[in-house]
C-alpha cells in the first residue's frame, strides 16, 4: 500500500505555477530595466540622427554637424565652366 504523503498528483500543478511566477518576475524586471535604460529610444533615435543628416544634407552626420557640408554650399559647388 502506498503512503499518502508520497502522492505526486499535485506536484505538476505546483511546479507549473512556480515556473509561471518566475517567468512573470523575469519578464517584469526585464521590461523595467529596458524602460529605465530607454533601450528602444536609443535603438531608434541614435541611427535616425545620421539618417536625418543624410536626408537633409547628403552626408552621414547629424544634421547640425553636416549643414556646412551640404552640396549646395558655395565651397562644395562644382561647375564645368567656372567664371
């Protein structure tokens, strides 16, 4: 006869609940860290500065740093017939 203390029927449910609690805790802490570090903002905002400079001025720099390098500036203009 089996001892009732060694019943294994509820162990799967308890382990499942414990795993869910651990996974939810990890998920919440990961989202908190990502939100505090502004990970998504850095991921999108950082490269966008250089892309914005390329759109505005045709140079892979930030818009403020590349304004003097715009192709339409007098120092960068080129003509076949300089007069």
